């Protein structure tokens, strides 16, 4: 029993990170139909930039803020120099571009930083808290709280602000949004910036626990996508729920079945979702019209 | 009365509460032209999609040549001799006009992939035969001159006829045509009119959706009027034309110009 | 000119001449090696192009099949003492079988979903190759015994250049045959309109599956050749995600739906990083940059763009 509780805790922690990656995916996907495979690199950059600024003597909070800022710049650059020029290209072409961007960012990180694993100090110490026979790291609570705050913030932005309205309108119908005077390209750029910020924060929060290196992005992107798909592409609620469920599935799968193939669970979830409920948990079903 | 080739029995489907097709029954005889008319959104295309296996009916049956084919996918129906054209073109845009029609030969061609990989003499002979047949059909719809052009570069009117040629290439027993003359000029419409006539004369059953009333009244053996998914009137062109319900419900919304032309 | 370039036998003849003539320009064995790698990738890309460029189905996990071909040769020779050629055939059959089994569910997907599902499949294969160290030597890979035919040990890069060139030629001939057949027309039809294809009597799911299996066999044979050429293979080097991305980029860069384009795409993406990478550390950076720049500047691919220009700049 304590074992199961332990799995649940670690599942929730990684699940929170997946949820944030999936949320970032969803923001960009809704605004532009682009599936951004460089989403995982935002997480990597958040962690790595903080690590190296911290190593250079910058105090942690400032290093973290600078890392978020730097990642947002990268997100905007990604949009301006790689996505926007390819407007009108086929979906496959755009996917390849974002994969190219992901490889490029990884390559840059490898050159600027290094190829080793890095950690950040735990915010409130690394002494585990005992709870029902299981142990939780205080940092896990930080991750969960941080993720909850970000999710709440994003939902408030989408629900309560003019900006959110513009995002929703753009997601619903790009052409119509343009016709009523919404600056669609600015909105899309903004979604990249917002996604980058979310990714960076996720990276900063979780690095003390999972460590980071230049190449953590690919798997995160796949898992974020699996989570988004499980929840239903385009649904922000779905992204969050999907992320948590995926984290739990991985944690229990690794604990009860095989840890060697933990990373395969995301793939199996993608397949299972597509068979049983292709529109995802929170997505809407659609019929192809002829 | 001869044996019906196509029968629908109380066919229905709804989209989000709206009954797009509501208990429609019809029968089509071989060699006859059966037309379906009705205002925009009446459910004509949806009815075609149900018959051709693209949509699953929520209730009702479809019979083809006496066999119950309800719910069969389009490729199975094609093998049983049902083919159709599309109101919103479904063209293989990156293939030549001739290749488009050759695709229609598919169900008559051998499908051994090994044979295809090694370009066996029999495959080459079959290719040549399909090409000849396709060229003949292109000739028939007046497109022989553009046979080797990429379909994406052809005019709308040409593509409408290309769809008919492709559908005919499957050698159907029944042909469903969804607004074949829409967007065509007078000469092209004339040509389509003639092709439909010939097709019916060769014994193929034709189910036709068309807004061009002159065309419909001239060539149809039977006309069914749909309104909001329901069949309103059904009979010969003569009875339908003179039915007061049709004049108010259909022609009223559709414009008196058409009525006069009819 | 354009008509000539696209006719079947002029492509085959031209390719044969290029393969036979290039060695006269090679100053060293290094060039044979690079050219052999080009041939091998080109073979895989010709197969993938049938799937992507003609049938319109993307696969971001195709290196997984290369991995199956490579490791079949390595494991077959090392653990089961099979003859290399037999192991290669078994690998091709295995890749085809795996493609048949996973293709059935995966190919029901479209667009992004298909891309991600195939990506996940590729990751799964490279994960398995890295994890099952008892068989595969784990992440560091394993050695591949030299192929021996009638007492000759095939080892020099020049030998493998000619062998891979011959394999590529055969692969191209088969692909061109297929494209000009009912199967080829069905593939292209599916790409443009699945609905019209079905109405024309084409069993869309069955055809997608067939092409997927065929392209997997191409990739597997290429993987086997790669194993023979290199004498040592790793999960990342044969089946890794980067390899899959490279394969897809080669298809798009050369030109979707162009067999010549597949070869050109492979050549460019193999040679360019070799020429540009002075330091090993910049490999990813360069690759990512090349992928992005070529997709943005040449979304239609090199060969179709050139052909359009030859036809007089027309659309
Ligand atoms: N896939 C679908 N999902 C939702 N609603 C649909 C779908 N297909 C058709 N409808 C609805 O069903 C109704 C009938 O449409 P249909 O296209 O069959 O009309 P139609 O008679 O062919 O009209 P037109 O003359 O304009 O071609 C319309 O209200 C349409 O919006
Ligand atoms: Mg219609």
C-alpha cells in the first residue's frame, strides 16, 4: 500500500510536467494548427539556462527569471524565423521544421552548455516528507503547486481577458478572426511566447528532481503530445488531465510492470486513445463532410 | 415492371438533432433516369452519401440488385457496381486526366503487387488496355484533348465531366451523379445531357441530383422532390411539375426563372 | 527535356551511368565510403518516398525498420551463425511482418496523429535495441561479422559502393515499375482523395498497408547494407529518432513523389553535413539548421523545383 502511494506521488509530479508541456502544445496548436515538436526544448532551456547562470554565480531567483525570459525570446524567434516564413506549407513540412528547430536547439545547447546531466538545488531542502509510509520530496509539492498556479493563470487569461477572447476566436476560425480585425499573427506569436514561458517554468521547477541535460526535450515532446491527445487535441482541460493521467500511468507501469520500458507507455497510450476514443477524453467528435 | 436495381427503404440520418434525411424510400430501375430535386440543404447530397456508403444510416435499408448492402463501405459497393460523382469535386489533382480515369478501372485490374513491381508483360498489357478504355471515355465526355494534362490545371466544367468519365470507367450498374452540370456552360451541359442519355440507354441506372430544371425535366423518367430531408412528391416529370406543393415549397424558394425555363 | 527526365528508362540509364562513372572522380577510399552511405540512404528514401510522396502517408519512425535490418544481420551472424545474406533476407521479412502488424492500426490515423504514432513506434524499436543488451550489446552497439561470398570477404568501401549502387538501382527500377502500375495509381489516388479512391473501388486501408510494408522492406535492406558497410552498429546510429528525421527530410528535400528527388535528397543530406561539420560537436546544430532552412526555402523539394524551372518557370 505505501508503495502504491509512492507511485502515485511520483506519477503526479511527472504528470504535472507533462501537463504543462501538453498545455503549451495546445496553446500553439489552437492558435496555429502547428504541432510544435520543439516544445520539449523549452523545458530543457528553462532548466539548462538556470543551471548555468546559477553556476556563474547569479542568484537562483534571478537566474530563473532570466531563463524564462531567454526561453520566451527563443519561442518568439522560432515563430518569426521558422514557422511564420513557412505559412501555407503542408502539415508535414511544418512538422519537419519544428523537428529541425528542436534538433537545432539541442545542438546549440550542446555547444553553449555541455553534454552532462545537471541538477539545481531543491527549493526547500531534499529531506523527504513522510506520508502514509511513502516519501515525498518537498520539491514535488513545489512542482505540483507551480503547475497548478500556471494552469490557473492560463485559464484566467483565456476566460477573463480580451486577449483570451482573441485566442479563442483565432482557434475557432482563423479567417473569421482576421476579418473582424484580430491580429492573428500577433496572437500566434504570443502563443509561442506563452508556450515557451510555460515550458521554461516546468523545466525550472522539475530540474532539482529529474535533472536536466541538452537532450531531454525529445521524449518530453512525445509525452506532452501523448497527453494532449489523450485529453483531446485542442482542449486545455484535456491537456492537463491527460498529462496527469500519463504521469500516473508511467509511474505505476514502471513500478508494477517494467521500468526498462517506462517510456514506451506514452506510445501505448497514444495508440489506445486512438482506437478507443480518437477524439480524446475531452475532444469533440467530427464527421468528414463530402 | 422490371426488377429494381437500387432500393432504399425508409433511409434516415440525423446530424446533431437535425434530420438531414428522414425516411426516404425510392427505387431505381436499370436503364432509367431517376432525379432528385429540392432546395439547398434539402438532404440530396446526404442521401447520396448514405446510398454510396460514406455515411451510416441511423435507420433504414439500402438494397442493391436485391442484396441488402446497408452499411457496406464504398469500396465494397464499387465492386457491386455502384459509382458516383461528387458535388464538391473529389479529383486526383496531381494526376493526369487520363490517370484519373484509369483509377476508375481499378476494380477490373489485377492487384498482385509483385507483378506490378516487376512490370510483368501481363501488367503492361493491362496498363495499355486501361489506358485505351480511359481515352475512349475521355473522348466520350469531350476531354480527349486534355488527357495528358494534370487534372489540377483543368477548368471546373472539365473536372465535372472528368468525374463522370472516372465513374463510368468502373463499369457501374448504377451511377449517382451529384449536380453534374453545376458550373458548366451551355455547351458542356449539352454534352453532359447527351452522356447521361447514352449511359441510361446502355442499361445503367442513373440517380441524378441537379438544379438545372430544364435538364431534369427533359431527361428524367422519374422525379423525387426532397424538402428538409423528407420526400415531398414523387412521380413523372409531368406530375411533379404540376404539383402545387412543389411549386410553392420548391420553386417558390428556388426562383420563378427556373419555373419558367422548365 | 523535362519529359525525358521523367521517363522511366532514362532515369534508370542515367543513374547507372552516374554510379559507374563516379568512381573515376574519387581520389580516396573515404569518397567511396561516403558515396556508399549515399546509396544506402537513397535506397531507404526511395522506399519511404513511395509511402510519403506517392501514397501521402508520413512515417517518422522509418529508421526503426533500418534498425531491424541492421540488427538482423548482426544478430543473425553473431548469435545464430547464419550466412549474412540469409540474415538480410530474414531481416527484410521481419521488417515486413512488423510493418504489417503495426501498420494496420497506425495507418488509420492521419496528419499529426500518424506522425506522432510512427515516431513513437520508431522510439520503441530503438528503445528495445538499447535495452536488450544481451542480444544487441546495448547502447554501445555490436560488431557485424564481415560478409563472405564464395570465399571472398567483402570489406573495402569500394566493394560496398558497387554493391549498394546495384541495390539502389534495383530499388529504383522496382519503384518506377510500381508507380506506373495499378498499384501506383491507387497510391497516388489515395494521396489526393481517399473518398474518391474508395468510390473507385480501392481498398484504401489495404493499399496503405501494402505500401507501408514495402517501404519497411526497403528500409530494412538499407539497414542491412549499412551494417555490412560499417562493421559496427548502434541503436541510435541505425534506428534512432534522428535517423528517422533525416530520412523524412531527405524525401521532402529531394521532392515528394520524385524518385530522382529521393536520391538527390539523400545525397545532399549525407554530403552537406560531412562538408560543413568541422567539429563533431556542431553536428546537431548543423543538421537542425539544414533541415529548417531547406524546408523553408524549398518546401516543394529540389527536383520538382528544378523541373518546374526547366518547363519554363510554369506552375
Ligand atoms: N457531415 C455533416 N455534419 C453535419 N451536418 C451535415 C453533414 N452533412 C450534411 N449536413 C447537413 O444536412 C443538411 C442537408 O445537407 P445536404 O448537403 O445533403 O443538402 P443538399 O440537398 O445536397 O443541398 P445543396 O443543394 O446545397 O447541395 C444540411 O443542413 C447540412 O448542413
Ligand atoms: Mg448537395
